[in-house]
C-alpha cells in the first residue's frame, strides 16, 4: 500500500475556493483521506476526533491564524509530531522565520501550481 493510500491530511483555510483547489490537487495525486476545516479552532477540534499525519493550513484566517494553529499543535503531546505546511499569499521572511521557530515543516506561496504543492508535501512526508 502506497503512502498516498494511507496518509491522512487536514486542509485548513477560511476560503472555500482555496480549500477546494487544495483538495482537488490532493485527489489528483491519489490522496483520498482528506478532511477540511475553516479555521484553526475548527481544525483543533477535528484533529482530536480524527488524527492526521499532515496539516496544510492557510496563514491568514479569522479566529486562529495558521501560525497560532501550529503553536497549539506543537504544544500538545498528541499533535506535536504532525507535519505542518503553511500556505500563504504573504510569504514575508518574518512570517516564515516565525513559522520555522514554531516547528513548521514547509511552506508554499499562493498562488501555487499543483506540482508545487506536491513537491512541498513530498519534502515533508516522502513520495506520494
């Protein structure tokens, strides 16, 4: 069984179109076990009942942004090892540096191509 058949991914973005683009790309890669959340708070609730291997999160969201979500994940023994990719239209060095300090595994700048998303994911979890 390949990695793409086993991996569980949570996509977190407040924009339904962005969630859709990411989930469509994952589906095209053969990744079927994908859940979504609209913000960091919903993502944390989802992870407690449906653990995942990888979180792909937008940076700019209401209620809890992507880096706040990452901070919460790394602070919990149950989720500290979850892979984390930040997707942002604002790939400013300050944001990226802060994400790295918090334990971000990788990031991707919007807009992105599906191949860029795949490369970003494979750099974290291995070949899909």
